[in-house]
């Protein structure tokens, strides 16, 4: 269930209440007349099944509540209520399959912002991965994958394409391009510093076999396949609010390790490895974006069909 807290201009309260009451899957409706002070208005509370949340929020926005009032949404971890159980039974589909497009857009907008924190995490992840590729240490590679925040702007770009939000698409693209450029540039300097300190050697990157990390600069068809599968899993984890799956997605793709290997190889002027790693990075980014976009399109199509079926009169 979702809990909605609404601040409503007094002249729109009746229409808001009517919208809530006619939406399948709503319950626990409460109205406090004149309770809101900033902005001033009435306070309306209600619970809605997650499956019906997107439709209700869309209806409230059509009434201008996001501009002249407020719409706050939070998840209800526990609701012991027969009416809540009945509301969930009436709502179409399953809660885990529902997509809250407003919530997804807001979350990806935040995650796609080119902030100091985002740059710090991506740079640190790339530097950790640089240690991993030089030492041929799989544990460091996995750790770097988990630290990297790049899935946020990737999901943001897919969401922007599906929702036709050019500003979000541009924001996500800037976060990706600038983020990886800064992270790789700092990692080149880091690798040169480590070399000067006697901790890195060019022979450690070039010489001998690297059974644990050679795949990073030697992309093949599986690189793209795994990226596509990870993109689908990551998108589903975002839309179903199962964020725990994102950790698995993060350690399934080689975006950060590929960027790190390319940076270290550039520092040592090993352009063959730099090119192979860059190709691995591009394949992973492309696969995730393509899979994420297609997954969202399929989800949008399935839910639109389900809503039309629910609205169709019986016997039609």
C-alpha cells in the first residue's frame, strides 16, 4: 500500500475527494478542513494499492495539486486493515508489478545529477578497479563494481526516452560522459602516482596472463548479452521497489572496471588494451540503456492494457 498526504486548495477539495473515491484500490480516506498552513488549504489523507497509485497520482496532477498544493507519497510497510486488503484485491495486477512513473522519474532525476558525491563515488570506484586490474584481483573488481553509481544515470536516460523528457535525458547523458571522463582522468594520474611510488609496474598490466581480469579488455558477444540481462534486472528492481537486486546488477557488468583498465592502459601508453577496454565500456553502457528502455516500454504497454481491461464495462 501507498500512503498519500495531500494539501488541497479549499475550492478543489470536493473534486480531489471524488477522484480518490472513484479510483479502484483506495481506502482510509480522511479530510481535515483548513488544517494546512503552508500552503494553506485542506489536508487530505488516503491509502491506495500500489497498482492503482500511478493512476491516482495522475488524476491529482490533472487537478493542479502539484502546482497549487502538495502531493506526498510514502510506502506503507504494514497495514492491518480489512479495508486495505479489500482495496488491494480490487486493484488490477500485483503490487510488485506496478510502476509508479512519477516516483521513477523523480528517483532517476536525483540519481542522474552530476554532483560532487556522484563524481567522488565513480572516481573512487574506478581507482579501486585500477588496483584490481593491475593486481589481477577479482575481489577488488567486484568491490569497485558495487561502489560505482553509474546505473542511476543509465536508468535516468532510459526513463527519459520512454517518458519523453529531454531535460532528464540530457542530464543523464552529461552525468555519464563527464562522470567517466573525470574518473578516468583522475585514475590515469593515480596510476602514474602508484607507479612512481613503486606499487604499480607496467609489466603487471602487460606481462603474463591475467585470468581474473583479462575479460575486461577483451569484449565479446557475452559482454553485450550480460549487459542486456543486467539492464532488464536493474530496471525491474527500480520499478518494483526491490532495490536489493541493484547490488547484483552492479557486480554483473564491467563498466567501472573497463574504464579503470582503459585509464591505466592510457597511462602506460598501451593503446591496444585502452581500445579494448573502451569498447567493453561502450558495449555495457549501450546494452544497459537498450534493455532498460525496452523493459520500461513493455511495462508501460502491459499496464495500459490492464487499465483498459479494468475500465471496460462488463460484457463489452
